[in-house]
């Protein structure tokens, strides 16, 4: 059975290093155990680009990452990372500290779906006797253990979100501007 632990998206529109972001998240996936460092075994299932007649590009990248926590025979974590870059998507170059950098200007959205899969090998589902007790085992006996796994995956997913925001140097929702003085008048209304 598959249970959603977290679902969110991160959007950014502007000029940034797409290749650098790709490598940064690739490294995060490998370090967290959701993928292999080898390009042949990395869980990228799709990488596509469409170039419109006006020269704008559209980009799709799908990563389907998996992790077996603590060599579990019952639980598996799935982390789907879907990238979608929409026009205007243009290559650009800037000079920064005397170096020419190749960057992109685009509106990029990264969607994350984190799921806990119980009985991922199908051992309980396929067994003639255990299949009748699978729901009871998961919902009653192993409920606290399941919730612990769900929370762990939830934390991994939101650490990934923070990693993406850190790369883009986005604030964590505290981007309100400082005001000159207080919002409410000091002496009261009408004075």
C-alpha cells in the first residue's frame, strides 16, 4: 500500500545556473541514499526538451528515486522529483567577477511527491494466510512504526525543499519588507 507523506512544489522565475542546480540536487539525492552516483543507475526516467519556433524552450525532467530505510523488508520510500521549465526559457550569458557564466532565464517549477510504500516486495499480499492480516498488521500493530517512517520521509522531503530554496537563495516565507515605523498609529485613531 502506498501512502503520501508530503507533496509540494517550488517555483522560481529568473536567471540562474540550471546545470548547477541539476548537479546540486543530483548530489543531494546520492548523499541521502535515494540514488546511485553512477549515471547508468541514477533514477532519471525522462529528460526532454521542446524548442518552439520562436526559439523558446520547454524542459521536463523526471526523477523516480527510491530508498530502503535501514534495510527494511516491509517499507520503502519513493521520492518523485518532477522538473518543468516553461517559456520564456532562454540561454543567457553574464560576466561575473571577470568570468563569463552561461545561465538560463526561465520559470522553473519543481514538484516533489514523497510516498511510503508498505509491503513493497508483496510478501504479505501474496502469502495465502498473511494477506488476510496485512491491513490489521499495518493499521494496528505497526501503526506507530508506520507513522515514524512517514515522518522520516516527510522530513527528507522538506529538507530537499530547503536545499532547492537555499540554492535559489529564497527566504523561508519571512520575506516581508521592513517598514519605517509601526503599522498602527502611536496616539490612536483620529488624533
